[in-house]
């Protein structure tokens, strides 16, 4: 094996640092508040934060092209996302909504591009 | 009906059922890991972490966006501490997942809590959120969670490894990366059971797009706060209207 395979000491510090830090973030509440009730308002805020975070992850991935909102290039993706949402709402599950969305995307790109 | 001897066995079987159910549900997500896993593997090698480092990073960080940010900063010659901190900021959202999980597990040993934390990523969290919302496997939530992790963690390592050794050469027309937002949509939509949650999702989505230019995905954290606030306001308005409706 070449030395490239093993990486550098600095690289390993970065790997270990990110791994430990990320674990501590993940462990934060689980480690110290598991089984201890947080105030109901806070718990409701958490319930609301979850859809907010995931919507904030999803919307840019759907409507943006190279960090810019580009409805011209992304309308097929928006339609596909809408189809996935409708199927998920109507039927639930994982496979069917994703397949429906990707099929919609492929179909639109095949017909219009 | 009391067969004391058979009770533990029945319990074990249910734990195994929960594990298998989690595993099966998450198999569907494996294709969505391929494009991003390949890209992360390539980026790690290009940043000089070496193939072994790329694999270790995937295995022990198990967090794609932060891996990408870390390797990007290292490749651009940023100081090590800045690169690590930047990657960690990207993962701050996981504290929200940790808080949500902490409220639904009790009587756990430290080992169990470590397992919950070790495999807590967007996908495993959302599946647990769904499991919880449906009231499934209440006796064995960790088994379900670990079933999910047992397919997703090795898949993440495998795709990063493939990227490190082979590069990322998927045909762009496949757009496999688009299955990631679609999978999140499929998981979140069934969770929207109140006007507050729907309002939080709409506000969060709008904020996520408007604040996308913020560095280190800080827009996600901001969107999380904005969405939760909007949701709480909607809750309060509905409660006020209910009170008024009750009086008149």
C-alpha cells in the first residue's frame, strides 16, 4: 500500500475530531435527559422543529440548481416532489412515493427535454 | 394463560421482529445513499485523508453533509480546528433529534443510550419518528432502530469506500441523488398531523430556501427555530379560537 492509502496525521486528527464531536452532539440529550420529562412546551416545539428542519433540507434540494433558485430548470423536480408528497399522503410507505416521484421526473425529462 | 417459561422467548421474538421490520423498511433507502456516498468518498481521498481515512470517516462520523464540509475545508487549506468545527456546526441539527428521542426512551442502560446516539442520522431518526407516531414496537424501539441502522450504516460505508477507490462516475441523467429529498418527503408528510406542524413545515421550507446562502448550513438551524416558532403561534391561535368558541 502506498502512503496515500494511509492518509496523513492531520487527516486522522480531523477524522477523530469530527467523529467524537458528532457523537457528543448525538449523545447530548439522549445521554442526559433520557426518561426525564422536558417541559411540555419544549416537547411540542421539538415536534414542530422536525418537519421544519426536513422541509428546510428538502426545499433547496428541489428548487435549487447550483445554489440558485432556478424554477426553469427545476420545475420537473418540483412536480416530482409534489407527486411523491401526494402519494405519501394518500398511501404512505416509502417505495411507492419515491418510485412515483422518480418516474414522474424521468417522464417529464423524456417528454420535454 | 400463563406459561412463565415461554414469556422471555416471546419477548425476544418481538425484539427480533422489530429489528427485521426496521431493516426491511430501510432497505428501500439504500439507492439514495449511492450518489452522495460516492461523492463523499472521492472528496475525502482528494483532501488527502487516504482511502483508509475515507472509509474511517464514513464509518465513525456517519454524517454525509459534515463529511463533505470537513473535506472541503481541509482541501482548501483551512486550519484543522476550523475544518472540524465547521463539520460539527453542520451536525448541530442532530441535537434536535437527540432531544426528540430522549423524550420517548426510558429505563435505558448507558449502553443502550450510546447505541441510540451512535446511529442517529436523518434517516434513522425519521424512521423512528414514524414508528413512534404509529405506536409500533413500543416494547422494542431500539431493536427497530438498530435494524434500520444495520442496513444503512454498512451501505454508507460501502458507498464511501466505492467512491474512494473507484471515483464517482454515475450517469448524470439517472439523478439518483434526487431520491434523498424524495425519501424525506415520503417520511415527513405522514407526520404532518396538525396545523401547527404543517405551518412549521411551510415556514421551515421557505426559510431553508431564503437562508440557503448562510455558511455551514446555519440556515437549517435558523429554519428549525423559525418553523417551531410559527408552529407554536399557530397552536396558540387555535387554542384562543377554541376558548372563544367555547365561551360564545
